[in-house]
């Protein structure tokens, strides 16, 4: 026996060698399987980022139209020999089935959520933005967006989840939000410093609204009404409560409606005016702005267009009658005056609306922007007499067809109505854009007030700030602010974000620790729920009429891949994390775990 084993490895050594060969082969197979799965993950990521349907109508091998995902996998396989061989020969795990798609989507969503939660837990403060809508399947969906400063000192607004609500009651919404926050910040209720919703009573109610129920658990979570919504409400007040103005906008909306009914009418518009009229929208004030500007700038061309339709003999009686009415309307002195008035007002509304929609807007900028808006409207109000004189003068010099028409309102009436419009806008702007306890702290860091504050320290604003945010050290904050007010280099910073970046870049955050904390609070506080509303657009694109049976998990995963596509790209180990989760979901016949 000894002779038979003479010169050979021992049995233990032979077994060890066989074991090592087995492990090496296993790991080689795992490496190959992970490579294949990573390519499939890339295809899912691509479809998610561009909101493309993952499944086709017929995904059989012989199908000529297998859908975008299968088509993309086949295209990648034509460039990747390993994947091509796998798809041709695999019998255990192909990776393109509906079940695998759903499992991969679940894993991707979990990886992204865990990353976002980790970022939130490492930040000092958190704000939430929530808004409710109804999807194509008539289900109430509450979108939750998180705002915080990450470890690179950048402001982040991250989509977190579409939450299917049982009802739209304040109790249901508050419970859903509390359940999610218990996972995101389980141990630190004081970290939540703001909750931003629209102005619906179910959200803002002081005794039974969502904001009150949330504040009972999260005491520092001050309620912010979206400032872009506020601007919409201001303009609605100015245009709906004054009879002549309401009639003007009703007439204005009729122009787009007239041309939208018929391609034949639109063809005349394109030929004569060469500019389309914006279609009506009940949601966005922006529609009124574009309609005013378009009609004002192309008034003469539109008159020619309507007269062409009226006189051509090619249109039905209804079109002729309406065209005659619109032509007369455009020559009407009262209509022209309101067109001129709102053409002057709209640029300031559009400018403020655009600023309010920016993700990095902070409360210091909000204060400055709204003050400038009010000053601009006041200037228009002060110049109303000259505007009326100019309007009448231009009409009298334009020809007899406008001067012969009897004026319904006198010049003084025009001035009075225009003044009422401006006063309504100014009054509501001052009321709705007023800075209460938790926002008055923004004035402490407004650069154009530093010279004033260096001689008379803003004690009232400091007291309001400390009342709103008791975690701040009052005496240290006052010392730091006094130093900031006395230094010229800080006066150039026109907002909280600029000042915060200055402290971070020059490594003086520890010296101004309380000011930095206040800055983080101001920056984390959202001034608009625009991000939440953008999520609704994504919801409508993903969950379409043809995909209305989509499960909630799949909807959330696809929405996350679309809205957080940049985060997916920035996570260099994203695919590997997804593979680890996928491999750990259950026992699989294909090997994905290394030994």
C-alpha cells in the first residue's frame, strides 16, 4: 500500500487540491453570472432613467416586437460575447423574465433608499415636502421628498416614495408620513425642522391638519406653505375678485380655444401670425402670462387673421361670427388697456415665479425677491396715469376704427381699476409673504442689512430665531453675528447658501459654529414644493393608461430610477450592491455568491 502511494501527494493534500479547484471553478462561474446580471441591471437602469416600458406585448423568442427591454438586452448581447452565449445556451437563469425584473427593481429601490437614509442620518437637519394627487387608476398617491445637506455640503432634494393612501384625510396622510419618518430618523425627532405642503385645509389646519399632527411628534417641524402656490393665489385674487379683470381673462382664454377647435383655423393663424397661442391651463398661472404677452405682441396680426377668416367665405357661420367678435374685442379700448396693464405686470410675476421654483432658493433670497417684486408692482401703480394717457393717445393715432367706438369706461375708471389690481397684488403679497417666527431669522443674514445691524443689533429677530430653534446657543450666536456684521468681506454674500459655502471653503465652520447651524436650518428649509409637483409629472408618465395595473413597488422603483438617475450614476458600486441584495433574496439555482 505504501508502495502504491509512493511519490504521490497525501490523501489530505489531494482532497485540499480538489477542494481548491472546486472553489476556483465556482468563483469563476459566479464572476461570469455577476457580469451577465450587471449587464441586465444596466438595461433596467436605462429603461428606468428614460421612463421606458420594461415589458412588451409579446416577449416570445419568435416575436418581431419583444419590447424595449428585451430589444435592449439583445442589442447589448450583440456587443458582449459572454451575455450572447448566456442568452443562447442558458437553461437555469436567463435573467429577462418578469419575476427577475421585479426582483431587480425591488433591489435597486432598496439600495437607493438605504443610500438616501444614510445621507439623511449623517446630516444635521431634515425637511420633508409632501403633496397629494390622483393617478390614472384613480388612486390617491402622496409623494414624499426629502431635503437635507449632504456630507459634501450640497443641498439635496431626493424623491423617497409614492405612498398609496387609503383616504385623503389628515389622519391618513399624517400616519403615512410618521411611518416613513420612523424609518428615516428613528431616534432623533428634533432633526425634522420643516414640513412643506400646499395650502389645502387638510394640510395646513392649525388644530386638526397634517402639520399640527406632525408637530405633536416632531416639535421643531415648522410648517411652510409653498411660496410658488402663494404667488398663484395672489394673482388669482387679483384677477377673480374684480369684475372687469375677470371678464378680460375670460375673453383672453377664448383666443386659444377658438384656434384649437379646427386645423383649418390654425392654418390661417400659422400663415398670418406665424405664432401659436398657448393652450389653457387651470393649474399654472404661467398660461395667463404667456397668453397676455402673445396677444399683446401680435395684436395687429391677430386682427388681420380674424378678418381673413371672416371675409374668406370658406368657414362655417359659427367661425365667422366668433372671428368677428374677436376682431372687435382686439379693437376695444378697454380690452387693450388691460392687455397693456398685465403686459407690464407679467414680467415681474414670471421673474419671481422662476426664482421661487429653484431648488437652492433659501429664505434670505425669498425675502429679497418678494421685496423687489412689491417695489416693482408699486412702481407700476405710481405710473398708471401716464399709462392711461399713453394708451388713449396710441389708440387715437392708430385710426378711426378704435376712436369711433364708444368708450365703456372713462380714463379715470381705468386708473381706478388698475390701481385696485395693483393694491390687491400688493396687499396679498405683504400678507402671504410675511415672515413669521421661524422665517424672520432669514433677516439676520441679509447682506444689505449688515451696515444697519452693526450699529443697532436686531434683538427682536434674534429672539424670534431662538424661540423657533431652541437648539441654538443664543449668546454665542449673537457674538458671531456681531462679528459678521462688522466685517466687510461678509457683506458680498447675498444669501444663506453663499455665506455657508464661504465658511466651508475657508474652514471657519468651527469658529462660527452657531451661525453655521442657523445657516443649515435656513438652507434645509424648502421655499417651494416644486420638487414634489415635478414628481407628479413623472408619475403620470410612468403610470399611463396602458400601464395602469402597475404595482406600487414597481411604480416606486421606476420613479426612483427616473428621478434619481444622477444618484444612480454617482454610485460607482450601485450594480454590485444590487447584485448582493438580489443574491441574498432567496436560494437560486444560478450561483451569485463567492466562496
